[in-house]
């Protein structure tokens, strides 16, 4: 018979999932100066920093 999960473990999982919802994967197309082809730069960014990431060159 399996043990039931403790209440502390459940609370810890809820906090971790709530924290994970504050992060977003952002993908930006970047043009190569040599060939003119596009490459993609992707990064996981906090939701408050998305505009700053997209403003970078």
C-alpha cells in the first residue's frame, strides 16, 4: 500500500507551479548581417522583462 503525500509536499508543489507561471518562452527572429538569413533567438524570460528582451538588438 502506498503512502499518501504529505500536506507540505502538496503546498510546495502548488507554490512551484504558481512561480513557474511567471516565466515565458520568447522567440525573436534575428537577421544575419552577412547572409541576410533569419535565425531565431529564444530565451525563457520573466513576464515583467519581455518588452526589454524584445527591445534588444
